[in-house]
C-alpha cells in the first residue's frame, strides 16, 4: 500500500538536524541511500512500510516526519463482487490484490487466484476473448489460493509446485490443466555486485533479503535452501520483511530496497534482474469439476488454449509452453 501524496521536505531537515548522513539513515531504515535521496527530493513517494522505517531511524513518528494523520490516510479501497456457488463473494481491492480488469467494469464476473504472472496474463486474455466475462486476478500465495478455492471464494486458481504434501492432497478434487513450465531461483541485481551464489553467500555478503509470506512456494524453497546450507534465518537481513506478491519482490530489488529473493524466472525477465535457477516448476490451473461448463471457466480454458496466450507467455523467455492447455491426470 502506498501513502497519499506527502510533503517529504521534513525528512532532510530532521536528518541534517541530527547530523546523520543519507547512508546512515538508509541503513537504519533498511533501504538504499539512493532511495532516501529520491524521497527527500520528492521524486519518490514512500510506502507505509518505508515511512515507518524512516521514522524509526530518526526517532520520531510517521505523522511528525511526513505530515498529519489525515494526509497519511489511504484512499478507501474499491470492493469487487462475484457470484460463486450461488452466493456473493467480495474482495477489497488494495495493494495486495492486483486488479486486471477494464476501468469501466468495476464488478468482475470471475475471481482467479494465484501469484504467478501467468495467472494475470490469463485473466487478461480471457477478457480479450469474451466480452461477457470480466476477470479479476487476486494475487495470493499457493496456500491462500488453495484455501480460497476450497472455501468457494474463487472460481479458479493457478498454483505452482512442487506442492507440500498437504497441498497435494487438497487438490485431489479439482480438475487440473497445464499452464506452463517455469523455473524458481534466486533473483539478484543484474550485475550481481555482491557476488551472490546462493544461500551460502547471504551471511558473508550481508545481502538484504526480500521474502514472501508463509504459504508461498518461494518461501518454502527459501527455507529449504537455508536448511541445506545450515544457515539460521535470524542471520539474514530482511528475512522477516515480507512482500505479498512476486511483482513486489522484483520491484524491491530493481529499486534498490533489497539485494536478493527467491522467486520466479518470469519476474527476473520483467524487471531485468539476474537469475540463478534452483529448480524446475510447473504451473497448473485448478477448476472445480462442477463448474467446468460454466461461461466463466470456459472463458478461462479457451484463453489458456489459445495461440495468443501461448505466444505471450513465450515472450517472457521463461516459460515452457509445450503442454499449455492440456489436462493433467
């Protein structure tokens, strides 16, 4: 969530009054010196999390540093509604839920959950092919999407695996369709200035991590890598700093707020990051069997099997579309 437009001139005034350099404030706040400079010059609006970090670094409150509570109050979130299984389901659209829908159609007919970028692309292609179906991509972890789908709060979900044993058992009642093959690995700055080679490099390099929430496939893979390297997560700067979506992680590294993360190859492609592969993964679309012939699911499947969707996935240079659209038995 980003803050409303604010007056950032107080940041430089208070920093100088305490005799602190931009670099010192940046280290205390967990961001880059360049970010501090951009905020001071008004070229960047800080998120609420960054504003809190800067306030702590200067020993003051966010309100005193950046303005009044009224100025810091985010705009009310929109609410989207859809009918699922004979009842109405709603989601508030905020920074955690990326809406992919026409601006003139605030009420989508389909809720599609998942965190992989292929899900967002699928939602757009489904709407391009059918004017009668409006799709909202809700960015969720694997676990969150599965729980929402099982609870009747989504029409369909895109998950990537391998999944945990519990997650594997939970998808047994759903129809599964291949979306694409991809890779998960380390996202790093393109020039790799810290010479990162993987988990073993994190403590030595003092790299700042951008982590995903519990329930995310990337979080589980990160924890596996740390255990394999016998590294205590408490030794890793930023391990407790969670970013909701894959795009948030990529953006954090590209803007200098973090140095490394475990994520998907598609995110590295979008933000022109370096990428160290760890394992191959497959993305699948999960659909309740009883909804297979509904207009909502037919629109998703038609888009999934289309040549245009396959072509756009290939443009990421990180997806294997050989089996895209096939039923998984």
